[in-house]
């Protein structure tokens, strides 16, 4: 599947997810759990303290696989950019952290998600928040303009991750921080998983191998690269995902067990030389 097709499929899928969230339902990173049990990737990511800071609708629209705002260092007055901001949960939480002298941008390519995010911004009464329409491969912000880049389960969806990381590097100020939650893999992954479109839009098939993520960040110019696993998925966790894509989870259990994880990925753009 080419880059344009991936983008269109992702846009369509998340457009539908935004409409579901607006009507009160949500689902995990692309898949839905028919068992009624909590989805292992997206459930229970935020604590009660964070939930109390933002409208319930923003919390319900969460489609991430981590909690970058809990792990990232954010200071008052800083500018934060969330790549693939969805319903706006991490932008609204970041806006609280950077305060009225700071600014939180969300960037998303899906109109329905932007509409949902702007509704949530209104409900939150947030004034230091702006949602931008655009692609994470072509960030509509100037060079050296952002202190911290966050993102939650989005970079794995891009067909050109190296370009996303180069763009992240470009817009960060010298010394700026990359602090992202994403799904990553470790070890060989079966070709039928890598090739599944459904698993791609479900944040699985497009996931980078941890070593590859590290290499791509370094190639973009980043330093102090670190990947910290936050959840490691077992074959049983992947059953629903795989079944949706017509793959028999039990048959391939040994090849998926422990190979997919959510990770917190951090890196720093080198400070300017004196
Ligand atoms: C899995 S959802 C995550 C949303 C949000 N970060 C959260 O935690 O709830 C992925 C989001 O990224 C957006 N997205 C995916 N690929 C993108 C791209 N190449 N450029 C801009 N937005 C993208 C989708 O429209 C969707 O809103």
C-alpha cells in the first residue's frame, strides 16, 4: 500500500472514530473489543487527577497508547506541540502545565478530529490552545519554534517516519525535547502482520522496531535517545486486533508474544553552540 493510500485509510478510520466519540462511544487505537473488556492498549492511561482537569468528553475521546504529558517535563511558559492530537486530550493537559504564558498546539490531518478537539477546547475554556490542520510529515510551524514535542500513538501510523522525525527536529528549538508515546516492536515480525492494512490503522503493523526508531531519531540529528517500555503486550492482548485482520492469534501466538509494546520515546535536539 502506497503512502497516499495509507494516509487516506488512516484519515477515514480516525474520522469515523471522531464521530463515534462525539456520539459518546470510543474505541481503542483503531480496533474495537467485542468482549466488552478493557482494551489493553488504550485503557487506564490517565489518573483521576488528570481526568479532573479536562472535560469528560476529551477523556472519552482518548485513542492513545501512553501518557506523554505524565512523563514529559513541561515548564510554565513553554510551547508544546502534539503530533496527531486527535480529540485533544494531551493538548488540553499540556496547556494546563505550561499555563497562561505558554502555548499548546495540536496538529491533526482529520477534519472530524479537529472539530472534536475544538469542541473540547471550548468546553475546557482553554485560551492557550490552538489546533492546526496539517500533516505531521509537513508541520505548519516555523523552524526552532517549539520547546517540547509530544505525541500519542501516531508516528507509527505514518508511512514516512524519517520525514516526521526530521520535521520534529526542525521545529524544535535548540535544546528542545521530543517526548512521545508510541507502539514499537522488538524482534522479527511476521510479514502477514506487517502487511495488514487493518493492523496498520490499528497502530500495530506500522510500528517501528525499537532499534530502527533509535537510528531514525539519531539520523534526524537528535541526541540522548531513550526508549522506555511502558506496556508489553502478550499474544492474548493481540487476539482482538489479529482476529479483526483475519489472522488466527492462537496459531501465531509464539511469534507475537512480547514483541509489541507501548514505549515512551525521548530525545533532545542539541543546544546551539556558543
Ligand atoms: C491513534 S489516534 C491518537 C489521537 C491522540 N493522540 C490521542 O492520544 O487520543 C491518531 C490520530 O493521529 C492523526 N493522524 C494520523 N496520521 C497523521 C498524519 N500523518 N498527519 C496528521 N495527523 C495524523 C489521526 O487523524 C488521529 O487523530
